[in-house]
C-alpha cells in the first residue's frame, strides 16, 4: 500500500477518471481484501443527514464514497505527474521517491 492520508491522487479508471483530490482517509475493506481511500471531492454520493441541533441542520449533503486504491495513482507534489515511486532509505526512514523528479514524497 503506497498511498497515505494527505496524498494527492488521480483516479485512473471508472466514471471519475481524471479527477484529482486529496486523500482524507484510508480504510481496509474486509470484503474485497483491499484498501480503499476517501478522496476529497471525488466519487461524491448524496447522503441524507439527520438534523443534529439548531446550527447543524439536516438535509442532503455530498460525501465522498471510498474508492479502491487500485483505481488511484499518486500525484507527485513537486512535478505534478503521476508518480512512479520507489522506496528508499533516507536518514533512517523509509520514504517514497518520485522517479520523474527524484523528489522525496512524504507527508
Ligand atoms: Zn516528481
């Protein structure tokens, strides 16, 4: 699993192909034995929300649905390309390095 919370990713298949957003959360999906990511502004689904007080009215809100990480690719924050990363040891930590621009991608 190469993606982490805070990464910018692009959707590479399905209806949302080409959309980019920031990873808000990564979760393990037991049924499909794979990781899924909640990506900001991507794969939105309308959900009904209950009223939870006077300042939190209910209604229909757009919430991102999880996407299987195999449909996502990491975008390098430096060069903006779809990053092919390699793992490298850097100052005693495992980091991801963009093969395009050699930038260490870490969040
Ligand atoms: Zn790069």
